[in-house]
């Protein structure tokens, strides 16, 4: 689930700005970030999360209801305007540079009120919202590019030019949607397949011109050059990443990987430009079905959806 127009550079700029504010006003009290926000929204089952720095709030998706919503630090949840095409919303990407919020739209049967035989395991789309008003501004079909296959649009990355890359967990495909809204198949390869399980999942854009993409069923992490996607390689890692879901690039050498099946967030580091990587820390979440992670200032917050019928969900500060 996951996260990412030049994420490392934007996050670094945000952090530097915060540090500058502290230095300019040494008398200002330090900002205390919450350790855990518990949101009393029953059966929402959010899959994706982003922190909206401009409006000081989190934005979450929903597999069971479809519509997006915002979360304040005091646990207040406010729903965005709804649209019947939003069967299940999954991964999110807040592209603040272009003032747009991107959501992957799918149907695995989790939203009983909207699933249909025509969309079940066939729907894959990219929905684009105005992040301030929450209004849906564009809806782009992806599954129609390969109509004979099963589909589950999962996560989204955005490159420096505004191109979006979307993973499909039920087909071995990464889609591309350019800045004009034209959708194409960016990469299709049987090695990206999850077999009978979930395949491709979390995806991030690296400022050096490639994507890092996780495959859930076996924990493989791929490096995919934008200039030559068919020349993708496997990142060598000793740590098992089975169950890999959302990714967060903290800086060009540091990646956080959420593994739902292992109930753990792994911190990876590289000195080889992601030819290889090693685990340098971990955060145990407990049995809360963690899906993805987002950056807030210099911290990372993990999404705990619990189960689809749970009376609540939570957003928790990760500690390594």
C-alpha cells in the first residue's frame, strides 16, 4: 500500500523546513506528534494512507466502502464526497506538487454493496481527486488494457514528470498513466506474477530514475529502470520480505517495507544503489494486519486496519 513523487526529496525538503522553523524561533514549543490515533469507524478497513502536510491530516482509503476520508490527530474522521465507481479504494499517493490525490480502485468483493460480476477481480482503475475538496476529477480505466485477465490495482508511485505507475496484484503488470491521463502497460512479465496469490504490491519512485516494487507472495523486491523497464533486476536481500505490502522511501538509501503476514515493518538500507540491501531495523506491529506506511515530518506512521468488521482502525508511529 502503499507513496511518491520524488518522495525522498520532498520529505527531505519538508524536514529541512521544519528544522529551519525551529532555529528561527527558539522559543517556540516543540511539536509533539501522537504515538497512536485510534479512529472509531466500524468496518472501514482502510488499505492506503497518506499524510497531508498542507492540511495537517491523514487521508485513508477503504476497501469496504470505497470512499476516501480524512483523519485528524483527535481521531475525527471526515468522509470525502462519494462516487459509485469507487468499489474499493486501495493504495494512495498524494502528489502535492500537482495538487492531486491518486487512488487505486479495485474489487475483490470486500464492498458487498458495490461489487458486481462485471467488476469482481476485473476492476483496475486510477481515480484522481482534488485533495482540498475531496472531489473526484478523473477516473481512468486500467483493466481494459488487458480485458482477459484478473485484476487488482494496488499501489501507486509518481515520477518527477508526473507519470503514475500502478501495480496489479492479480496480473504481472505495472501500468503507466502519463500527465495527460493516457494509460498504457509499462511492464508485463511472468516473473512479476504472484501465481494463485497476491503478486505485485507496494511501489515507490526513486529519484535516480527507477522504481522499487515489492511482490507479496514471495517477498521479492524489484528495481525497475524507467528508461528500460524490461531490464528490471531483483534486489539481493537476506531478510525475508514475504507478505510485503506498502513501501516508504525515507531517503535514497533507506526503504521501509510493511509485511502484513509477518506483522512487521522492516527498515532496509543500501550502499549499492539497490543492487543489494540489508535489514537495519524492524518495528513489530502485533496482529493488526498492517498494510502500509506514510511519512509525517521525520517520522513514519503505520496503518492498522485490523479486520474488515473491526469497530475501529489505528494509525501508529513506528519506532525502530
